[in-house]
């Protein structure tokens, strides 16, 4: 740890493994009254300690660091993972539902989300307002503020803002009607809302959690591999890691619910296998451009 520029004392190390950030070490006697030694049989513990140091520097909460370690592929007890999810989901609930005026708080969040979606563009205020009005009912569904999804008129809002969201010149590259938007909201409520995520973590078996994390690591591993093949791999290392955590954290409970649907599980598995095959074929041919094109074309179809 000292050699990596991350100083760690023995006391801090004991605190880390007592809190689940590191696996508990083994202890053995040295014989002939020479005492004992503490050691880890898995050499990856050094990499886990370095990652724990970095995560704690970004997040003061220990449970957040433990969850991020687990999402990075390190061994963390699943009881800690479940506890971390419950605390994080509860914090998001309280941020809206326990505020003085949930409607105003949610409206401000919708405006912030709409600005983020088109932050590189200068749009007329009317388009930004339409985008905020379009985002708001989906945020209500996500936070379970309003169980009745009002889909009427949303397709008209979508038709006006969609070209600006994707920055396309076409008037409507993806036409969606009110009924289709209502179906999307239904999936959000059943599989992606905070209530659905909370239920998924409560009901998930250990196998379901591990399976969901395995899929997340599989996909993000391909993303990191793409970054490694570029000339900017070092510069992209930290952003890729942060992106992996930001995507992986909500993806696990959502995937738990999604993978319980047989038809969705089959489609996801087929897509992942196709993506891996195309990517590997491009790499074997030595043509990075082909690998990138195959990856992007597969992603475009799914998107």
C-alpha cells in the first residue's frame, strides 16, 4: 500500500476487515513459541485494499465503499451488499418523500435531469419546458410519488423534444405513442423504480445477486477492453471505473427483476453472446476498427 502511494496502518487494516472492506485474514502459529502471523491467502487482497482506499476517498460512507468493491468484482459478504442497497435506496426515498414539498422537489429534479440530457445544446426555453414535463411523470413513477401514470399528451411532447435529445435532423427518428410510453412506465414501475429495486434486494437469492453482478461485469469488461485498445487507455481508466460503478449500482437490482422474466432473460443472453462473438472476431482479425464497428452496430440495435 505504501508503495502505491496509499499509506495504510495495521489498525486501519483491522478496521477495514472488521467492516467488510477486506476479507478476514488467516492466522497461523510460527512454532516454538515464536508467536503467530496474519496473512491473506489470496494475493488480490492488495488490489482490493487499493480500491477500498480510493473508494473511501470518494465516499465517506463505508457501506458505499463496500458496495462499490463488490460491483468491481471483489469478494464482499452479501449481507453487507444487501444492507448497503437498503440504506442507499432508503436515502433516495427520503430525499423526495420526506421533503417539505415533494412536488416542488420532484419538479426541480425533472428540470435538472432535462438540462443534463441536452447540456451540450442551446435549446429554446419551450423545448426545455416540454422535456421537463415529459420527464416528470417518469420520475413520479420512479419515486412512487404518483401511482397513476398520466400518459395522455406525452407522445406530443416526445415528438417535439426527441430530435433535440438525440440531436438529429429528422423530425422523429423514434415515434412513440401514448400507449407505448405507458408500457415503458409500467416496466419502470415493475422493474426499475425504487420500490421495485427495494423488493428485488429483499427477495433476491444469493444466486440471483451474483448472476446479476456477473452480467454487469461481463458487459463492463467489454467496455474496459475497448478503452484498453485505444491510445487513451490510461486517461480513460478512472472514468471507466466510475462509469462502471454508476451503471452497475442500479443495474443489479433491476437485472434481478428482469432476469425473472424468461423471454427477457433469453433476449439478454442472446445479445450478450452476439456482442462477445462479434468483438472477438474483430480482435482476432487484428482489425480494431472492425471490432469497434461490430460493437457499435450491436449496441445501436439494442438501443
